[in-house]
C-alpha cells in the first residue's frame, strides 16, 4: 500500500517522479504528491485523487533542481484529503511514508505540548516533526533518522530529504518494502521495482533497519547506528515491457491472457523431462523430511488463500497429509499448534502482505519449517522463509490477482505430487501420469481463453441481476469463492461463493428471479492409474451439484453454468452454458478460474468501473 519514489541525479525530477508514480499507482490512489529540492528550497505539490490530477496541476509548474520524492497514497491514518497527502514538510524535513506508526499518538501529544503545530491527521507528519527536531539541534539527516528510529513502533518505509543537504536522499525500511536503483550519476529509491525498472536493472533490496544514503555519485548502506553494512546488488531479469499493457485495455485483461505462458514458465523449471516426473529442485533437501511430516498448515490472504484451499485438496489426495488452511490475519493471533514436524506454507503474490509476514514469524517462532510460494523475487517473504518456490508469473500489476492465482495452483499441484511421491502415497506410474497431465495445462488454458467472446456476452446479458451466487463442490468450492471475490472487487456487484452442499442451509433464501447462480460443474477425467474410486468420486460430486442446480431452477434463479465440453447434460438445465476443454479433477480448478476472471472483467467493464484500480483497494496490503 502506498507507492514511494525518490530521485537524485542530474536530470529534472518532475517527469521521473510522475512517471514512477504512475507505475506505482496500483499500490494506492487516494491522493498523490511530489516534492523537489533546489537551492535550499523545497516545493511540495499534493492533491486528492489520482496521479492524473497531480499531473494536471503540475502541467505548468517548472521545477528547478535534480532531486525529489513522490508518493501515491492508500489512506490509513486520516481521510484521503490534500492535507493528509504526502510528502509532508516540516521545517527542514520533507518525507514520504508507507506503513503505520503505532505509537504516533504519544509522540503527537508530546510535540503539541512543545508547541509544534500539527497540520494533518497522519502518523507520517509526526515523524517529520521528530526528524526536524533532531536536525534543528544540529544533527545531519542521517544522524537525525538514526536518533528517531528506535523510538518508533510499527512498520515503515520512509524516503526523506533535508533542505540543508542538497546531495542526499535517505531511504529506510522496517516491515515495508523499499529498494534502491543504481544508475549512472543518478540513483533511485522506490517501494517497488516496477517504478524504476525502465531506468535501471541494478537493484539493492533493503533489509529491515537498513538505511540507504543516496547521493548523485554513490549510495551507502548503513545500519541503525550509522555504520556501513554489507549489501548485495541484484540484476533484475523482469523486462520493462512486462510492465506495459502491450495493447490491452487493462492490465487485468493482459494478465488473464498471459496465463498459458505464466503456467508454462512456472511448470517448466520443476519437471525432469528425462524421468517424466515433477521434480522441484528447491525441495531436494526436504524430501526425507517430507516423509515424516505430520501436518501442513497453509496461510495466506484473499486470493492467495483461495489457492491454499485448492492446495489442501491436492495435498490431501496426493500425499494423504492432513492440511489446515487459515487466513494469515487469524493464524497470527490464535496461538496455532505447530511442532518441528509441521510445515507452514505461506502463499503470496507480492511477498509483502503484512499479515502473511507476521504469520511467517509466528511459524518460525514455533519451530515449524516454512515454505513460501511467492511471485516476487527478493520480497520479504521470499527472503525470510526457509524455502521458497517461485511462481514465474511475471509482474502482476492489475489489482485483481489472476495469473498469480493460477500459477499458485500449478505450484501446489507440483508440491502435492512431490510430497505424495516422497511419502509413497503415489507410485511412479501415477506420478508420471499426473505430470503428463500438468504439461498439457498451458495448452488447455489457451483453449479456455478462446471462450472469451461467449463470456463477454454472458456478462453483458446479466448486468441487471441483483446478486451473483457462485457455487461449487469439493475442489471447485474454493473456485466459487475466488469467482465471487473477483466479481465483487472489480465490479462492486454483490456476490457470494458457497460450497454447493451448503445451499439448503441458508443461502437458498436469497434465490429468486433476479439472482444469477454461477454453477461450476466440470466432468472430470482421471489418469488411468488413479486409485480406484476417484472417477466414481467425481461422478458423485457432479450428480450432487446437478441436484443443487435443480433446487435453484425451481426457485426461478438464472443458471449460468461452467461445465466441460465432454458433457451434454448441463445444456438442458442452464440458462447460459460455457463449456471448457475436458480436464482432470486436479486441473479443472485452474481452468475454471479463467472464465470466472473474464466474467468479472467484462461485468466491471460494462458497469464502467475502474478495472485495474478498484475503489478502496490496493495491490499489496503492507499494513495490518
Ligand atoms: C484479490 C487480491 C487479494 C490478494 C491478497 C494477498 O484479487 O489480489 O485478495 O490476493 O491481498 O496478496 P498477496 O498474494 O500479495 O499476499
């Protein structure tokens, strides 16, 4: 949440800061601002709303100078007004902040008692006062920051400049992401690599409590005591083109269409083509340990948790290990029962979600082994977990997660197959068939995307529905949850996801002629070596879901069905039917997610909402 950028070099910073903010806008878009330092004067421009509004306001502004900072805000403390927008300027200090300072009220009271005038409702302005107090007593900016940080509780990434130091910008982090980009006689500080990747690929990812002192010609990395501390410069392999819309109207649509490739990239590195088996290199050290594992706890938020719910079905079927799935925000506070034989799997696209990081710390404290499934390299989660499996989805910029979700499913599938082989629950023949199936997934996803026009029509024909009820059974239940989440977050339509068997336990009361009921009912195929009973299991699930369909139909609800092309039976009952390529029980959730993403996308498009920047949301929730 909140995007941050800082620039110091020999160019005019206005364009660099505005461009960086546009690339960060998915992190928050309530208000924005920039500040530029020149000749001991700082000019600050802030406004409520999007970067476009800021850009308009700045169209005639002619800045001098060659260093500055910028911010796009997702409001936590204080309403999204111009007064609360960043940068905050207090005396010699100007700063931008991402995070929450938990003890800001006690500092605020003390500052007010000293006669300091506080102009905003933010915690960030309070910190600007604290830095300024130190600078006004003769400290350098670095000394001032080092003096104040131990008195702050909470999470933060700050980028700070002082009127008195025209060749310095300082960035510091604790619990919120911040990185430094190294250029030629210029340097950058940013909350995400997206902001600067088209300018440099040489990146220093700051660790908690590190301070980056950036000058035009060099960067120093210090610890909290101002001492030099070792750091690594990484070369990033994401290309700047991946950050563009590439002709698509929205990032979300582009990312939906990137799924075949993202899946192929995620699967490819974990297959041993010689043996025809899944083989995740990062798990090699864990194989014997996996054998004795007594439980897996999956922890994540939002869409990533829905992936975890699907993962539970995979792991319980293929590896017969008991799996629990929890919201990270619940897990971290409930004193979970873990031991050294527990594996905690943390799933996160960004690797910076505050609750998921707190859950990781909780799991480590309790002695469990931790494994991250993560999309962003060098993110805090990826760095701090014992093991990390990367989904190679490429950058995901649309606020609604799409390709990150389906690649997480592919990774969980592979984890389950590996764990099942390690503990002897699946034999080599079955594992080979499951692997061969998985290799077809990118192609099946590509074929599923060909249904786009039909789904667009389905969305357009049902815009007037009062509410959207998604239901699925077994491994499709989490997909119902995910479909409903996608629809509500970008189109603001009221949607609920339910396990189909729960229909009669309450929600059926909501069904009438105005409701659309989206039923996920594929006909699963099974590998020939699947254990006995699997095909029967899928058949039973299908029949049960068909009964639920009848219950809805007899109450007047409109049936929008998502089935398989090998199944003629749904056609008789559905008001609208989308038929996907036939696939296995384990692959169908991945495929079914795709039309539901498109359904959400087109409903939002027809309703005229901002698909890539839905109201009140931000891409990465780095505060609790
Ligand atoms: C929904 C969505 C969110 C995220 C959640 C976790 O489309 O994107 O629900 O899935 O905020 O984010 P990560 O995966 O970055 O931890």
